[in-house]
C-alpha cells in the first residue's frame, strides 16, 4: 500500500438525497456525514462568500481528524463576465476570504482553498499573470487550481508549461475526471505539483456537461461503475507513490451517487471507513 495519506469524500454535504436519516435537521447533516468520511469540499462558498460564523460552526461540528477544502467565491475566479477582477482587485478580495475562513484555518481542518476557473479562463499571458497575482495576494495558504478550458493542456508542451506554472506558484494541480467533449473540458493529467495530489470526479455524463440545469446535481448525474472505480484506484495509487497526501472528491452529486461512489471507492482502497449502508 502506498505511503501517502489518502482521503476520500464528496463535493458538498448538503445534497445526497436518501443518505441522511429522515427527520435529520439541516444543521445535523455535516456531523452525520463526518461519521463516514474524513473529507469534504465546501461548495456553498462558491455561490455565497464565506462567513466567519459558518466556518466556526463547521469546525465545531466535525471531529479533530476531519478536513475541508473550501471553494473560493466565483468573483475571484472570473465566473462573472461583467465583473472580471484585475490583479489590483485581489488584495481586498483575498483579505475578506482570509478573515472569514480564519476559524476553520485555526482549527487545523482547512486543507486548501479550491479555485475553479471557467471555460473562458483560457491559457494566455493575461491569465497567467492573474494566477501569479492571486498567489501574491494569498501567499501563505494552500490553493488548488482547476481549469475548465482545454488550452491549458492542449499538447505535451503546454501540459509541461501549465504544470511548471502551477509548481512555481505552489498551486496544487487538480486531476479532473469529466466528459471529454469540446474545449470546455480538460483531460485527466495524472500529476501533482505540490505535496497534495487532488483528484476531482465530475462523472462522465456527456449529455449534460454543457446543459443549463436547475441544480448542479442534474448536470453531474452519473454513477461510476465498479470497473471505472477500479481504474481510478490505479490512478490514485500512482499519485500516492510520490505525493504526501491524495484527496479524492466525488462531485457527481445527483441524489446519493456521490456518497455511494465515495463509500465504494474507500472500500476498494481498503481505507477502513465505516460503510453508511451496513446494517
């Protein structure tokens, strides 16, 4: 078994229909989830800026060994085409993020910020300068970067350039598993650029990848098969051979697909997690 510490979880805990016991209040879901998984990505902070109160509550409601990734607000990652930030905007935006997340950071449970960029964040000098400015504005926090435009990995030379850029800036590269259609998807480049290797699994539903759906769960409606999970386990073991930590996050949040797959994957890797569906 590889020496790296492997953690498996899901992107968000508020979804997962059918996973939580009937009648469980919303504020009890994180604690229940943490009985079975040691890792989660906070997805809500992409839509609404993080608050210090929530970060403190999340730290209180989870065990000492529990860990978080926190998705940065969409305003930092160019998702609003009418209000794309400039490097001059970043210090103030970063200060607000750092202040709000301080309770989670001080608890020792916040592993990294996750910066997911949209398909129009294309590989070019301007966007590379923006990444450098982002790192300059948040110099002492781990950050994982996820691209959604194929230009960052269009050929072997560009792959080397992109991974080199991330390594120089101390950004963790996000290995993505997603439908391979068009320029708005990236190939699964099996590499890590920091001690943390991150694998983010979006499912392989090509029919909904570009669809405008009412919920993100509808867009990522996909359940990985046992054979697909076995292949992914091989990739994780490859990363674990050289990384210190490998985090695997399932983002196929339709009904209970993500938690089902995460539990199956943990069993496949023999991580010793409690099975939520064991009698």
